[in-house]
């Protein structure tokens, strides 16, 4: 990287240029080789990537804090300015939610009674791993974020990441103390979903736009804009019922989903471990014995 | 440059200014900024830094350093390895070949030169990623990103020029 001035100057100019050209060609070939290697999904590439991510995650952790503080401050000021209208909205919402609360209590009691009647075995409790988003590289070609929790905290590849609003994405790479979340809008994201209520199944296909497409619908399926889309739990990837978004129809009438999450305001996410294996099990040999939980 | 070991160490560190500032901008490009719509059009900061230093001090940002920065950008943004490595390397080579043209020209000419590098670079990234993903990626965000990158260049260039004056002197 740093030339030693002495010996290099002694080389004659043409020889030096030749050496530089050769180095340049070598690096170009290296770049193409790297692309082929990462296309081939090799363990060694993944290990290299997670190694680098692990090394820079603490830097991002520190640097992102002041940014988050400023953003929070701006949000606070905005919230203060909107206090009156926000208050009115919350009152209305509270009234509506009190109605739901009564319904929920009734249903809970009924549910409990029915469970007792059936001697129902409850599902395993989910484990939540809270984490902070430390890097959001953006760009026009990929949608993913880095979080400050990794294998040591129990994050595994393929687990779902959620926030208070809904499904954020899935864990795509895990380092020791950092992990990459592939957002549901990324071009490589495929999530089995269903329409809440009717139970129509589909695959949510990201295309880097803010509204992912709804694909592989059974022919002749009738959809209505405004339907809630939730994870279907098929393929054992995600637990069923995680809220994903609202169905919208684009200009061509093609079904798309407006996600519940505010993708520019991802500060904290929770990785959910329901004890499912997921579609992307950690390779046992990747990253020195990834702590695979049962 | 004569004098104590300390002096030489400081001088050596100063010579790292181009590499470190390029890396710093590459890291900065990955920070979450919580602005609506920002992530999709985040400017290509590392390309700006590589362009600036290749125009002004190519001796201090050699090709292997450019390659390493490119790999770093690929890893942080979760793209296939090698895309930015190739891209920055090509930008570096093109500017290096045309460097005499920029010598002593006004800022507007250098800015125009950046546009001439950034536009093909965006096209090439798009083509590479479409080829690697095996499906079409909407080109509109890439065009917006190019626009934001071009618009942000004067500011970034001003900051880098400041760093160059303070740490490297006029060379």
C-alpha cells in the first residue's frame, strides 16, 4: 500500500509503469474472482464477510449513536409541535382500543375455557433478542441493515426480525456480535405470507422498491386493497401471523404490499426465536461453531 | 522531512490522509440517518473520495488501496463481493489516464469530470448487479442516486480539499 520511495525510484520509468499496469490487471481479475466466489455462496466468503462486519460493527455502534440522538431530538420537537392534534387522535384511538380490550378479554376467557376443555398443549414461548440498528448502508441496489447482536446473543440465520410495527426482515448473516438483516423490500427477500381472514397464500417478493410484490397467487384469486397481509408460517421459515403490511394495487392492478414498518426509521429491532429451524440453517462449519440452538 | 523519528512518524501518518479519509467516507455511507427516502438515494461517498484523491494525489491512494476500500463497501452494504472493488478500480484507472487534463483546471471542469466518471459507474453497477442477481432491478433509484451523488460532490470535495490543505499542504 505504501511505496518505499527508495527502491521504486531506482526502477526505470517504463518498468515501473509496466509493474503498475500488471498490478492493476491483477486487481481487476481479483474483483471478478470475488464476484464469482460470492455468487457461488462459499463458506470462506461468508466467513470473510462476517469477520469484517464483526470488526466494524463496534465502530458503527459508536458512530451511529450521535446520529440517533440528533434524529430522536428532531422527532421530539416535531412531536411537541403536533401535540394537540396527536392528543385528539390518541383519544379517539383510545376509545376504539377500549372496545377492543373488552372484546379481547372476552375472547381470552373463551379461549382459555376451550383450551381447558381440549387439554391443549401450549406452543413454546418465543425468545426475543433486542438490538439496535447500527448501519443502514442504503444505496439503490440493496436493502439491509446491520444490528449489534450476533451469535453470542443467540441470533441465528433465518430468524425473523420485527419491530413494534411489524415484520422487518430476516437474518441473512451472523457474526459474533453483529448480524445483517435483509429487509422485506430487498430484491433477494422472499417471504411466505397469507391474506388475513381469507387465508389466501402468496409469496412476498422484494424488488428494492418500498412496496414489495405479491407473487405466486393461485389463479383467479380475488384480492381487495386494504387487506392485512401476515406471515403464513409455511416452509417453517417464520412463525405464522406476524403482521407484514397492507395490500395495495398498483397502477397496473398488480398486488403489492405497503409494509407496516417505516423503513427509514429503524432504530431498534427484535430478533424472534420461535425455535423454528428456518429455511437458512447456519452452516455448522461457518464462523467457528455457530451456536445453534435446539 | 529531516529531524526526529517523531517528525517522520507524523509525516507518514499525514501521507495516509487520502486512504483514511476515503475509508471514513465509506464508513459514513453506512450510517443510518433516519431521513425518509434517504436510504434509497444515499450518495456514493466512496466514489467521490476515490475521484478526488486520484485527481489531486494519486501517489497516496494506489490501486490496491482503492480495491480494499471497494471490498469494504461491498461487505458493509451487503452486495456481492467485488462489485465496488471493480468499480472504484476502473474509476481510478480512468481518472489516472486523464489526469493531465484536470491539471490546473477550474472546479467546474473537475465537477464535470466527476459526472463523466459517476454516470458510467452507475450504469456499470446496475449492469453488474442485474447480471449477478439474474433479474431486472428498477433503474430509477440508481438514477436518483446518481443525481444526489453529483449534487453532493462540491461539499465532499470541499471537505477533502480542506483535509488536503491542513494535512498534506499544497503539493
